[in-house]
């Protein structure tokens, strides 16, 4: 169970909307989002309805303005509660359709280039848990939620290129 509150103004001011599950279209509830309070759970926010556009991963905590979650604007149009998982396991492939060199990872990786000696991932398979993939090292840049399943090509997780810098397990730290 999760709980997140969206506020139209910075500093948790103005009109607000409370949510406790996935929501594919938040547009009827608020026009802009400048601050967020996550009371429980891990969440992925999306700039567009139907879980599209730029993605932003948030854990429990206060985010007094959209720059705190690395947002590029005050647009939040959908959100997804990420289920808790006890174990995490992902397989990364350097080519499409699970070809080329394969590496299995079970821990956070701040720099795929340092660990794997390549920074392009063309396909992957999430075996256990949910992960957030970052375009740049040290958990920076564009973010993508990876839930259990098959991703035969980087387009399958919403990316426009195969560039991957870091990878983090979705874990709710209390």
C-alpha cells in the first residue's frame, strides 16, 4: 500500500490530490504539480497520461519543488505505485533479442561502464523485482521503470537510445 500527495504549488501549498494506487490520468485532479509528499511506497511519476513521457522515481520523503525529483517541468499526468519485492535479478544483453554478451545483476550499479566495460544495453530481462535504469552514471539523467518481464529492444522500456549509465533496485527504505 502506498500514499502520495500532489500539490499544485511549491512547498506543499495550494490545491492538492492524494493517491494510493496507479493512476493513468491525473489531469482532472490538478493542472500542475510543483511539490510532492510520498508518505509510503515507491512511485514512478510520468509527464504524460497513460504512463508515457519522462519518468521520475520517488521514494518516501518530501519533494518541495519539481527540481527535487529532477523534473524538467511541473507536468505530472500519471503515476504508478511500484510493488515491493524481496529479491532483485536482471539480465542485461549488449545486443537486441538477448544476443551478445550477457551479465546478470542483483545489486545496484552506479556505473555500468566501470562494471561491464560497455554502456549500451540493447535488450534485458527482469527476472525479479523492479528496477530503475538511468541514462547516465551515478543515477542521473533520463529514468526508466523496469518491471518483471522481457525487453527485446531498448524501445520496449521507452528509451530512444541504448545508452545506459546506471541501474538501481526499487526498494522501499524505512
